[in-house]
């Protein structure tokens, strides 16, 4: 309850004031910034990518990068910087899709997985099983954030509330967990 009141009271502050508070250690300020910019940034990304899931992925990566790098951003430029980061994340997704169209969308808008043959489906299933096994090797907090976000489709704010931690802690757990998962995958497939 106290947290909700603080968020409400801070919603009238400018981005510059919120950034100053976050830099001074007030984690609630970051939550207000993300809440303020999430809807327009998501719609911007959705317009670029034309895919709900890809737009959410780009939004997630944008917020993670914002968490990691907002200390160097000049407060009056926060919003434009955030949209620039979002644009770059969307372009990365588009480039990955061009390089590996099998995991993207075809021109009819259907998932390419629907067009795979039996051998590819078996391979995808085996890789999914290996990924689930690697996920079990992560620390519990990271594993639970990844499961809630990827497998259950929950928003970061929901996950933070469920786990009883600040939003930026949830984002950091996701980032660190995915990085660790990628490292484990590379070790296993080396």
C-alpha cells in the first residue's frame, strides 16, 4: 500500500526529477519512469515490428538497457534516449529475423514453426528440453522471473509484485538469468 501511494505521489514529477531520485537510490522512481513511458514505447515498437511478441521482447530489452545505462543519460533527454534504445532493439530483432527467417514470421504472418517438417520439429523439441534443463541450473530468483515472463507471459510489474521486489531488481534478474542461460547453452554446445 505504501509503495502504491509513493508511486502515485511521484507521478507528477518530471523525468529529470525522477532520474535524480533514482540515482539517489529511490527505486520507486524508476518504476514511475517505466510506467510513464511503457505504453507509448510499446506502441512505437509494435508499429515497427508488427508483432506483439517481438514488440514485448524489444520493450523488455529496452528497459534492461535503460536500467544498466541510465546513469549516463542527461535527464532532459531521457524520453528520446529511451525511444532511441527501443528503435535499436527493434532493428536488432529485424536483422535477426532476416538472418534466420525460420524463427521469424513469413509473409502471411504465420509462425514459420508451423511449416517445419518432422525432423525439424524433433530437433526443436530436443532443444526446448535441453533449455528447460539448463533453466533448472539458474538461481531460483532468476529462474522464476524467466519462467513468469517467458512461459507465463506476465509483465515485469506483475512479476515484481509477486516476488515482492522492486521492478529494477526483477529486470536485473531477467537480464542476469538470460546471460547465464546463454553461457550455459554455449558451454553445452561447444
